[in-house]
C-alpha cells in the first residue's frame, strides 16, 4: 500500500545550515499495516511523513501509494489518497465552521464541487452515527463551531474527518503530543478502533516509547535520516521499553544513559 525507494531529502543545500534529513529511506507497508515510528528530534520522522504527504518534493527516490507513483504529485492531488491528523489540534479543521460543515468538506475531499445543498439529510444522519461512535456527545452538537471544542474533541473529530472517506494511507503525526495524558489515551484508543474497523494502512509518529510499543503491529525507529530498526510480529509483542533502549544503543551506537533522552 506504501512503498518508498531510496528517498533522500536535504534542506538548505550549499549553506552552513545544510541538513540531510532523509538518507536513502526504503520502506514498504502492506495493506492494513499499522506502523509506529519513533526516534529522537532530528531523526527524520516528520520529514518522512511530509515527504509522503507531498508537503515538499524529495531530492531522489520514488514514493508509491497503492498502485500510483506519487513522487511528482503535488500535495493537493495526494489528498484523495491520504488522511492526516496533525500534532496541533488547531490544524486539520476549519475553526469558524460548524462540526457538520467540517464533516461535509471532508466527505467531498478529492471530488469536484458543484452548486447544491451543502449537507443532505442522508449525510446528516451518517455524520451523527459516525460521531456517536466517538463517545464524546458530538452527535448532538452538529451546529457548534469547531473552534469551541476542546483539544481532544478536535483531534477526535479530525481523526473522523481523515477517515470518513477511507484513505489508502492514514498519517498520524504525533497527534496526541499536545494533549494531556488522559485525553491522549482516549484519542489513541479511538485511533486503534478506527484503524481496526476500517483496516486502514497507518503510519503513526510518536515520541512516546510506551505508545510506540503498545500500538500497531510494527515499529520502526529512525536516527539521522535512516531507519535503524524494524520490528514486527511476535518480536514486537514481546518488546519492552528496556529492550527498545538497548536495541537503540546497539544499532545507533549511542551511550545507553542518553537513549531515553533522545527517544523521549
């Protein structure tokens, strides 16, 4: 469902601030894979997601989503293939529009727009049913402006919007990092539920080692623009935080006492 071949990206080429963010990344995701991505600051995690989403072009390599080569495809054209939830709860929604209007926009992602009713009766009923599954009471607040919702409610709504039309690929970009622990746990629980129910191919960036271990069927670790660990199956199920730190020390060659600082 996703394939990256030898993807490279360097910022500020030819200047004192030159930074090679991706160093020949190869990655394949099968349909239904839920992959968590962990690594320290500057490891290349966000650059990887932005390259897949088309935020900026890559210098070398190719990116395929499903059977489409999207390497040269602009971000707005990839929107029909990708659902994304950002770290900032203020992104991904239109704050001055109602909940139902945001959902209507999400439902039309990738489609041609025409003159007609913004929301049909059938759509309203569908949105209410979808919102009810979140368990946040939003199904009774369709006319509320999204800007009045809490951060957790907005992230849950953004998650629903990103998956309303089943995307080929779901990108979760540290989507719980700005939330308090209890709210973050709720949003992660909803994420697991939505991914499982729709069999979504998912890539989730996180700084939290525990979350990276507990969620998904596969874990990859990045360091200095490269994938240095790729763990799945029974090995991932048995993985502990201590194991992850040890593996990072072995592969990245970093002193063990600094590992937790780099990965947290």
